[in-house]
C-alpha cells in the first residue's frame, strides 16, 4: 500500500465532485470510495470531509437528499448539480494542465 498523501489546497473539492459524479453517496461512502480508488493513498478524515461537503453544497455544486445508508441508517446523500458538473469539468481541465506543467518541469535535466 502506498504511503498516504497530503492533498494540495483545493484538491479535496475536485475529488469529492468526481466521486459524487459517478453516483449519489453519503459522506462516509464518499470517503471510503476515495480511499478505495486511491488504494489507500488518500484518506479523508471526517474533520476535512464534512466542511468540504457543506462548502460545496453552499456553492450549489452538490444537492443533498436524505435516504437510508447500507446499514439502514438515515444519511444525507449528495448528488452533483448541473453547476457542480460544470465546475468539475473546469477543475478537471485546470488540474490536467497543472499536472502536465509540473511534470514537464520535473523532467528537465
């Protein structure tokens, strides 16, 4: 398992938007999915996850709805709004440009 990574500022929002774009999930499931896809390299503690979810909800990028979790408990599920999908596309493009530029600089000899 790779070592856990510290996320650059703003990256958590992008990861949440992408994760929720695939399907509506509750907070704990979002954190679990991010850890699963990153093979444990990215762990999102509740103290970071829930403020981010509330921020994305306030910005109109996520829409909450109440439902039952896998354990049949009441949970708030988040789904991407149209504005959230546009934001995800914008942030994904910017992230790809940035990682390309950083990669190009690191490859210099």
